């Protein structure tokens, strides 16, 4: 891999360019004096705007923090360095993202998804999760994001990997008077061949009154994104003596997602030492999407030939089936989420004492609905190559896939669910600052949260038709023709027919009549009801200290957080109550080796409670149907009410060099001793006398996460003329994680953890132009274990990278034009069944091939 030379040779690059950086010292005059000549440039003389201002602010936060923290700063209203919070986070050292449905769908710190999320320092969430969906917070509302990789006692517990705090804007962030800003972007997505758009506006004012200074801010954002993901897949293999996949096919996943965000903030400063604030955040999410499936069933017919893999003769690389029973399926979904957060707080400072208190209320509601109809046809001949350059290829002959008379309406799945979550939270903090000596500050505080979660759903069981209805018997608006050229044409299947997704959702009663069902939504199944009530009571105490070791100043924090958790769970024949106490000490130290070279050391304990959705005892079962020789009657997935919190002891160290305000070189090492890490595993379970392969989250035993990070950024001000606008950001992470296998014993890799990842960003900022070309790459990682079948049971993801570009031009002081492009190289995702099967036999065969939209955006921002 080229990752090691790319990242670690940055140290050599620094030796070449930091000599120029020495001529760009910060305003404090740190470092050597400037030499004469064309390179005699001081950073004080540079007008700092755009991306450079963002990086300087982020570097300043990192440099002055007690914790080990990385930040993203929006240097102007509505302008994060990327289009979304999640996209921007992928540029942070040690952060990786996964992409789906036209966006960054999840965020991991050093490969772990167990991330606590805060908004303005306060706990918030979406639905039955413990974190907020970062995609639900429009980037236009955000002033900055902080990624805390070490903990202090005043930080909310949770997040084995770290804590992400999203900072929204408040009126006192601006100077006096009225401030107005807004922006709009048009977005074209090539795979969906659709246009989308984003619009935002902000109004903020602050003024003096007889009651003191007041400020009011309102910001709104509306985001509509139409997207399409494509997937070609092989499912698990079964059969004897040569096993072939039970199913093979492809999916067009198309969606129309809308997000609304509204942030209202009020601040009042009646006296110099008292400030009161009230914030409200409303987010609304609606995703109307569908999955159009083509599903080949190689064993549902007469298998006339199988050609084994040369290296794995127990697995078939290709096969031919006559009279092959084949499916198409339309899965139509409408997911809707509404979330509210309101908080009221005050901060008072008097002499050495500062006291703050804040009361928060959260409410989240998720309402999902789906209608799925399978249709079938018989193919006189179907030949499948399961490894056509890493992608399955299906060749069907003897049937017209666009003739509606060939398709029989087969099975209906008609379901809906509702989840709600409410939380009250109250925090109090008291701080005392000492005049001098070893103790700098003493801080104590309390936290109380009370959260209730409810979830109910229908039972996902298929309803069979009588087999007499074909598509040509329906109105022409009831069915539709699929797109063509799936995964760049590699699957080989052209256009086919399915039910129309809009018809399924808008004419559901007519669809129900086809299957002999009554009108109206099905009733919730009482067996699927789930409720969880959780209260936490926390107290913390900490000191900030400072002393000298010779000429080296040492500052830091030490203290502990004590938290008691009371949880009561009810649902689906499960009922439990737990009451547990955790003591979470932590120490952070910062050593000033020189004026611009710092060593940080940190140690601390954390806990991460299971997601509420993971505790849900509900299990959904799906029979596979009669598709030939299969190991299991069907599959299932569900939660696990016996899950326990993840416990971790963290050790961190970083060495940070800041030769100039926008230049830094940092190296960090980390180790996490983890107990009870939660991963999803599949295991056989007998349901009504039939054997199902059921996946559930489970606690593992002992494990660890260890690694190192390197980051370097600089602007080359010492270069002549236009070249002085060049800058660079490089960072790379090595991670290694292992944990106990709760199913088979032994050790295995932690899922989602790539050994290597890096970002390489070229920056240009001059003459009103601000541009970035950014490449993000990560090495292979484990997606999941225990997939079942005769092939390898571990699913591995191949290395993947993405190239993005963003640029803006300041047309005037008040108007900026923007252009962005994502996924420029049109990346393709591959994962594989790789490793050993349940009998310990090795193989490496393809599973999924996925392609995603490339997007191109043009927009404008204004501010007054």
C-alpha cells in the first residue's frame, strides 16, 4: 500500500517547507525571526479568509484545549468546509464514514461507531438511538464541530471512540446590529439523473435595552436530495457437493429525501456577570424511497451444469438453470422523523466563582411505512457467472422481461412502525478559580436525565396471492419499468418490470384487495411492543492544575465522574430492571516542551450503554421460500435485551508542533482496553420447528483498539506570487482492534476498523478564490461475521477512496459563488466473503458490488 510513504513521508516534507513557515510566525512572535528576501512574509500581513481561516480557528482550538480534540470550523455563515456535517468530519484525523442513500450515513472515530453526540454541549438523539443523526442537522446551521478523543469528568459519559459536539450559532457570536445571510445550491446527481437543491437563511440581531443587551437569531435550512445507489449481489451459497448462491441479482435504490432544520436562539445579558439563553432546534426528515430488486434463484429450477472455482472446488463459479423461477420485487418506503430540542440556561460569574445551569427537553418521533410486492416469471434458461470481474453476471434467455403478461403477482409485505423518545435533562456546574499555585480551578457538577422510549410495529410476514393475477391485468400506472445498466452494466440484466412504488404507497388498499386483505393499515402486533425507561444520576468533581518541571510548564485536569443508571425494559415476553453504578476517573496533562511544541498525556475510563433499539427483544423472521437446497428455512434479525454497557479504559498521548498559526505537525498514539464490545452476529435459532439464521447484537468479551495518527497542515506563504496561495492538509491513521468471538471462541478483528486510512487535501486561497481538492481513502475492513452458508462466513470490504472538489469565488464582499463536485472518480464498492466457513475451509468469493452518484453543485451565498 502507498499509505505508509504518503503519510509518514510528510515528516520529510516538513523538513523542506517548515523553513518557509518560520517566516510566517504567529502574532505572539513565537519562533525565530524572519530572514530577508522574497520569503520575508509574516502571517500578520496576510488577510485570512476562507478555508484558511477555518483551519486556523480549528488549529487554535486544538492547541489550547486540555483534551485531545480535533475541530471543524465554519469560517463564515453557512459555510462548513464540506456540504454536510458528516462529510466534513471525514477530513478529521482518525474519522471514517460510510456512505449510502446519497450521503455519509454513519461516522466512526478510529473505526468505532460508538460515538456520543452533543448539540451545544447537550445530549441529543434521534428516535431509539443514543446519538443524533448528524445528517439531520443541516450544515448551514452549524458554526463548528469538535471531536473529543479523550474525556474529562464534565463531558457526558458514552462513546468508547469519542464524543462529537455540534456547535450551533447564537446571536452573541456576531457583532452588534443586524446580520443577514443566505445561500442556495443546485445539485445534479448522475446515477439518479435528478436535480436537487439546498437553501438556507440566517437572521441575527443584538441590541442594547434598558434591561441589558439582548440578541435573537433565526436560521432555517431546507435540503432536498434525490439519489440512487446500485448494488449487484451474491447471497450465501449452499448445496452439495458444489454449493452455489441461493440468490443472485441487483438493486436500484432510489430516493427523494427532504430535510428541514430550524434553529432559534435568544441571549440576554442583563449585567456583565450574568447571561441567560434559550435555544430551540427543530429538524424534520422525510425519505420517500424504493428498492427495485431483480432476484435470480439459481436452484429454483433444473440446474444443468455447475463450474467450480479453480481454487475452491466446493463452490460454484458459474451455473446454468433451465425453467428458472425468477423474482422481481418493488419495496416502497416512506420514513418520517421529527425531532425537537429546547433548552433554557443561565451563567453567572462573580469574582472567583462561576455557576451555570441548563434544563433541556428532547422529543423525537419516527414513523416508517413500507409496502412490498414480489412478482415472478419463469426463465427458460439462466446462466450466472458469480465472479465476472468481482461482480455477478446474469444471462437470461427465452423470455421478454418487459412483457407484463409474463409476471405473476406473488407476495405482499404490508408494514408500518412508530417509535417515540422523550428526555428531560438538567445540568449544573460550579467552578472556582484560584489566584495562583498548583490548583488553577476546582469544578463540580451534577447531571440528571430521564428518558422514555416506545416502539411498536406490525409483524413482517408475507401474504401470498392466489397466483392468478399477472401485471397485464392491472392498470398501466400500477407497474413500472426498471432503469437499465445496473452497476455500469456489469450485472447483465436489462430492464424488467415491478409494481410502481408510488402506486404501492398511494393505492395500498387496491393492492391489499389483490391479496384478499381488508382495507386500512394493519394493526400493531402487541408482541412487537417495546418500551424502555432510563434515568441517570451523575456527579463529577475535577481540578485544573498547573506547575513547572524545570522550565517545562504542565497543565491539565484530574477528577472523576460517578454515574448511576436505572433502566426498566418491557416488551415481547421480556421484562427486566437494572441499577448499576460506574465510577469514571480521568486525567489529562499538557506539557509545554517549548513555546510551540506540546506533549499531551491522557488516561480515563468510559462506558457506552447499548442503543435502545439494540435492546428491543423484537425479532423479524423472513422465510426464504422454496428456492432449492438451503441450509436454513429463513433468516431473522432482532435485538437483545441482555446487552450490557461497553466498558473501556483509554490511554492517549500526542506530540503537537505549531510553528505558525496555520501550520502544525502532530503525532498521536492511542490504546483502548475494551470489555463487552457490542457486535452483531448470526446464529441458528429454531422457530416453530424450523431452523432460522438470526442476527442479533451481542456483547463480546475482552478486546482492544490501538493505533497511531499523524497530521500535517501548512500554507506556503513563502512561495512567490500566485503560488503563495497554496496549502496542504495530510493526515493518516493506523488502527488495530481485536475482541473475543462470542460464538466460536478465539479472537477476531473488530468490525468497521480499517488498519489504514488517510486524507490528502490540496488547498488554494488567493485573489478571492478558495478551492480544495480532497482525497479520502481507507483500507479493507470487516463488515460482519457469521453470514452462514458453505462459503466463507466473514464479509470483508475492499479498500475504497473518494475524490471531492469544492471551490468558491468572492464576487463582491457580500456575494460568493460556489461549485462542488463529489465522487469525481466514480468509485465502485466491493465486498467479499473471505476467510473460513463453519467447517474451517478457506475461500474468497465476491458478494456485493455497489456504485453511487457523482454530484455536481453550483450555488451562491450572500451576507449583509
